[in-house]
C-alpha cells in the first residue's frame, strides 16, 4: 500500500509543478552541446485525472486525496505541500497510469481554522471536474460534479 500511495503522491506533485533534484548539469567548456530536451510532462491517467475548483469563498490550506480503501488520513495524502489553494483557483490533479482504484476520498482543511470537510468514495472515473461550493445559508460545503 505504501508504494501505491507513493506513486499517487509523486504523480500529483509532478502535475502540480513540483520538481525533484537539481537542473541539468552544464559543461561550461563544451561549445557544441545539444539543446536541452523539452521537459517531459508528468504521466497521467485520463480515467482518474480531474480538476478541483475552489468556489467556496475561502482559501484552503490542505487538500488530502487517497484511495477509499485507506482508513486514515496521513500527510502522504496531502497534495498542497504548504501552498494555499485560493478561492477561485483550479487545481489540476493527475494520477500515475498504474493507479487503478476507482473510488477516492477527498478532505479539505480550511485556512481560517473551520472544521474540515470530507467527501468519501468519489468515483473519479465518472467526472473531469469537481467544484467545491459553500452555502452560507445552510453552512455547508458541497462538491459538485461537472
């Protein structure tokens, strides 16, 4: 299970623009160096990939995403890694092609300290966009599948 979670996190981090390690080494003495290759896009899994849209009116400090088969949230499931997911922003989430779980759980922690919200057993194969919206009248946050 740890390898499964690690593959998921690595793919999501790469899709979010995180890089690991330093840049390409450059030999200052070589004048006929070939041009640098274009960076390869992170692998994706069109069956699971989706956009998460924050239309709540509030910033989100943590987004957790994990297979529905796991019982507890861990920091390995957290995909923002210290960044803030602002109101009005869209987060493109891509999964490694080897991931096959259809049902996933999502949890958000709010920047203002409000209680977390969770959505369980989301079938990611059924949608391409998930929009979070907050309704002040009912004090509820809903996940709208687009």
